[in-house]
C-alpha cells in the first residue's frame, strides 16, 4: 500500500519533501560545525592551560617555609606517586617592578607594573611548568630557539626568564628579540637583578607573569624559602586519582590543588561558551522544526480537498499517518546523511580554517576530531526532530481530516 501510494503522496506534497530534506540537512550541518567549535575550544583551552601551568600544586598550609624536613617529605611523596612526570619546589610572589633595557634609547622597552613572579627549579628537566614550549624570541642570529635550545637557555643561564603575553604587551614597544633587561623595585628604587627575556608564554591570563629559576626568584622577591611543590602528570585522566593519593599522604601539612582550581576565569569562560552552545543548538532545533511544521501545515491547508478524497477512497488516518511518518523519517535520515557527507568532504578545509582562527588566541596544534560526539549529538537532534514532527502530524490528521 505504502509503495503504491508513495508517488501520489510525493505529487501531493510537491516540493515540501525536498525542502524538508535541505532544511534538515542544513540543521544537522550547522550543528556539526558548532560541535567542532566546541571540541576545539575545549581542546585549545585545555592545551593552553596545560602548557602554561603545573597540573598539581602542593602548598604548605603554614605558608612559605625554610624547613628542609617538610620539603623533603613532600618531595618523597611526589617521587613515590604514580604518573608524576616532573615536580619542583616553587616560590611565588607579586612585586611592583620597573624594567628597562640599557641597550635601547631611553624611554623604549620601559615597563612599570605589579608582576607575579614564579620561581621553579630549572636545573632539572623536564620542568614542572613546560617553559620550553613557550614562543621563543629571536636570538642574536635572528632566528628563534628550538625547543631543545630554549630548554638549554633556561637550564644553563642564571638570568634567562620567560614572561607571559600580558607582560610582554606592557612593554613599549613589545620586544621581538631576546635581550637584557634591568629590574628595579618600583617603590624602593632598588636594583634587584638583570634578566634576559628569551620567550613569551601564551597562558590566557591578564596578570603580568615572569617565570624564572628558583634562585633568581628568591633574589627578585627577597625571600629565602619555598611555598611548596609544582608538579605535572603524564596522564591528565589520572589527575584526580593522583591528587587524592597525595592528599592522603601529605594532607596534614600541605594542601593539594589542581591546575583547574587556579583558572576559574578560563573555566567560567568555557561555561559561558557552553551556555551559548546550548542556546544556539536549541534555536537551530526550534527553527528547523517550526519551519518544517509550517511547510507541512501549508500542504494540509492547500491540499485539504485532495486529502479528503484519499480518505474517501479508503485511505485511513492511521495508514496516512504511517506513510507520512515513514516519509518524514526518511527525509530526516537523508538530511543527516547529506550533512555528514558534506561535512566529511569539507572537513579538512573547514577544520584547518577553524583551527587557524583558534590559533590566533590559543596555542594549539591541529587535533584529530573523533566522530563519537557528532553521532551522539546528531542522534539526539534526529530523535527530537522526529518526535516533534510526528506529534504535529498526529495533531494535523485529527484536526484536518474531519469529513461529513
């Protein structure tokens, strides 16, 4: 029956099935682009923070300490912990600095602002903060350092430092080459040290930061102790497990926090993006469903006499509902398939363009996207779209096929 009546139904509905196919395909395609942006955003945010911050921080509850016994106990706990790839004692503080370069005209490369100074052990590789992944400035040969060369600069030069994007942007003009700078205490007009800025770390923070070796940090901050240990894990999936294990061991005298705890602004930004993602997704669904329903409703209004004739010829409402439901499901499945085919054909160029736009703000590589999230989200959209469409079809059939 369905096969025999299908040509009649298609002729009756004219262009509506094709328009529904294109409409659903566009909805599925836009959703897939949104999912791609969402995945890239999450990946880029994670990659950026992971390459500019320690994964775990153990901080002495009593604050800065010179106690070698407590530090040794903390180091032993990290040495015995699983999945720890690097750890280091650290010292952190904020000081209002005046920085200027003696190699340039007076007034150039001058900097005055509060700076967050973080010192870690740079004699031990890999570093607790992967500073070797920072963006190198040009050296004397007008070339940038490789990752190994930058690591060597940080390990063997006592004055080599890395600054973040926020601090580099405060220089006037922004330095493009590695160079020597004199650091003063702004309030006391006291000479603190001479440093050599070799790289810029893109950490998405708006606080000026300077990352240095532990001895230089003590010199700049005027402190002698340490505040705890920074560490990195080899597998982020085990982060919470390692954190809980360390808390059980050293919870009596140290507080363990993860890198996610210290970046509330970035996590809040991601939650805002998540909310926008949901709003756009729901808007796409509502727009597609309403447009599709209006198209079907228009056919029912304009073709009411023809539908009534079919009903008089013996086509029951239930049979008509089954036929239209099958046609609707086929259209939605075709739209999803059309979207997947188009997305697959355009995925390489689209992927590269999206990654290129993200790379302007996030230091990420070209990640491979898994298809599982796409199948999950499109399956949910397909199911929701189908149920809403079938519900409206049922309402129309009960309301519009009342014959005397």
